[in-house]
C-alpha cells in the first residue's frame, strides 16, 4: 500500500477501502472495487467537462493557473517568446529539448521542404464558396490530406509519425494562406524556400505582382512570437479532441482536422474573432459600462475573458501586450486597443469579475494585434491553428507512445427508459412537443 492513501467508508455497506494517492490523484479505476454486492458494477466518478479529471500524464506544458505561469518543457513562455523562433519552440515541444544548431538547421530545412501542397488539394479548395469560413476550409483540407498520404495510417511507426509531423507543420501555413487567397479570388502563391516560416506564410498570403516578397521584419517577428505563444496549452478542448480521436489510431491528418474543429468554437480559439466583433459592437469607450452591465446580467459573455485554468492574468496576454508596442510603431495604433484597455480596466475593478477571477485570456489582445498587422478577423482562428498544430502533434506522440493509454471511451450515467415494448405506429399517442 502506498504511503499516501485515502480511506473511504462506504456507508451503504460499512465496508472500508484504502485508495492509494499518487501525484495528488486517485485512480478512478480503484473506485471500481467499491461495490454493494457481486452484481454491482462498482463506483464510478461523474465529471462533466472534465472539471477535476486528469486524462493523462504529460511532460509537455506546465500551467499554474493561480500564479499565471506557463512553461513548455520547463522553459517559461516569456523567455521562449523573447529568445526563440517558432520552429525552435515547435522542436522543443515535439522532441523535449531545445535543438542544437545543427539540429535546428536540419529541422528548418525539413519543414521548409514540406510546405508544398499536392495540386489536387489546391483544386479541392477551389470547390468552396467564395465566402466559406477559413476554418471550415482549413479543417476540410487538412482532413483531405489523409487521402493524399495513405501511409500516414501507420501511426505506430515512429519514422512514419515523424514524416507526418514535418508534413503537417510544413503545410498548415500553406493551407491557411490558400483559404485566404480563395476568399479573395487571388491566385495561390507557392512557398518560397528562401524565407523563414512566418515570412513564407506572409508571402503566400500577401504577395501580388512583385517578383520576390519582402516581409516587414517587425511584423514577421511579431507573428513568430504569437505563434510561440499559441504552440501548446496542455489538455485544452482541442488537445483533448486530438488525443481522443487519435486514440482510435485514426491518422494524424484526420485527428488534426478534429482538433482544429474543436478549436474553431467561440468558447475556444474562435474567441479571438469574437473579441473583435464585440469591440465593434461596443464602438466607443463611453459604451463600455452599459455593455459590462449586460454581461453581468447574463445576456452574453465578455469575449476574451475567463479561462478554465487561469484564475489570474493569462501570461500569454501579458507577452502580447509587450510585443504589441513594436507592431503599433510600424502600423500605427489599432483604435480598438483604447477600447480594449478601458474594458479591461473597468472589468478588473468590478466585483463580478473579481469574485469569479475573470482576467483577459490570450484571445483578448491577439485579435487587436492581428488586425493591426493586416489580418482580417475571419482568419484569426486559422492563425491560432497553425502553431497549435505543433502542440497537437506533441500531444499525439505522447499519447500514442504511452503504454497506459488506450482508446478514449468515457462512461455515462444512463438516464433514459430502462426497457419498453415496441408500440405500433397506429397505437402511439401524440408525442409531447420537443
Ligand atoms: N464573461 C462573463 N462571465 C463569465 C465569463 C465571461 N467571459 N467567463 C466565465 N464567466 C462566469 C460564468 O458565467 C460563471 O458565472 P456563475 O458562477 O455566476 O455561473 C463563472 O464565471 C465561471 O465560469 P464557467 O463558465 O464555469 O467557466 P469555464 O471554465 O467553464 O469556462 C471559458 C471557461 C469557456 C473560457 C469561459 O470563461 C468563457 O466562455 N469565456 C469567453 C470565451 C473565451 O474568451 N474563450 C477563450 C478561452 S482561451 C482559449 O480557449 C484559447
């Protein structure tokens, strides 16, 4: 029996049980032996939305939500954002260590040589309506890559996994840029291997007739920082979707599509787009108090505020605030920043937000910065999905190589009718309105 244990008395039977405690948790399966009799299934836990359930052991990302700490593989996010490139951080997240110089050179070279999309994928994109949402196009196109790379199904083969990882990190910016070009009716731009990861993305998005695209270095650097901040965030909704779908050994293209679909929702990555819409609705600083009153009355949420884990300032929002200065020097201030800063000030002094520990999250300021950099709101969540692909893939690798993991399959508490005899249609009463 472990040193740390939980004693449980089952008042139904008066039996006592010792449940080991390890890493501050008990194993839900240990509760199964708590039974009222041989026919009893055993005790389960009920935890809708996984409020207090660890679904895995993970060595990738550490968050202390009360202190506002975020670290990838032990390195504070502020240091990584200030000193690394996104591809360096992606390597760290995926392989556990910061790359040496030769490792980084090889990694960048590998990613750079996987940026092209199969021509059929380009034609696939052309089938979307001009006003299709970029996230819908991204999710479908990533899923479609599963048909281009059938060998990706070999998810238990480490070499195959590494190849798919390079393909996905290489191709996500290309797909993302093509969704934008499709919306605007612009011809697709092929990747340029001379450029860095973010510069090349900007090239594929924005190059028009110029023979060689010159990215603004300040914007490219700021985008790289934003990519670092969004690279992973432990067991959030989309990481959980990635792990759950991939636990059936679905290939990584399909699993990434599922994770990106989870990201698209307004309560998750879709919030950055919603923040901008909200700031447009508010319109001016003088309208903020009335807007806050409506939020407090439960009419809608303050988008970009609140977090399941952070009960303090989201450290990513802090980094964005300092990175924003250099962007605004080049682009001029986004007029929405004034409204956002005032909204934050008023909310953080309000009892409703103080009591519930609601602070700005990463999405509150990222959209303002993206807009200043020239991105339109519909593409904000796509900008989130590009770097998060590294995190999803790291979570996938960790899950697939963890001997404790199996196909994800939660239990339920059944609340429907137990058993009923079939009723012929002519004998059925008028059903209650649904
Ligand atoms: N505005 C107003 N009230 C809020 C907000 C908000 N943004 N967020 C939470 N609350 C309130 C809830 O209504 C609840 O109040 P109650 O106790 O009176 O019922 C209380 O704070 C606790 O909130 P929950 O909904 O239980 O918190 P949960 O952890 O389930 O939700 C979430 C977290 C989804 C992020 C939520 O805060 C939210 O919807 N925020 C707005 C959307 C957003 O910004 N999402 C991006 C998150 S970051 C990311 O995914 C990258």
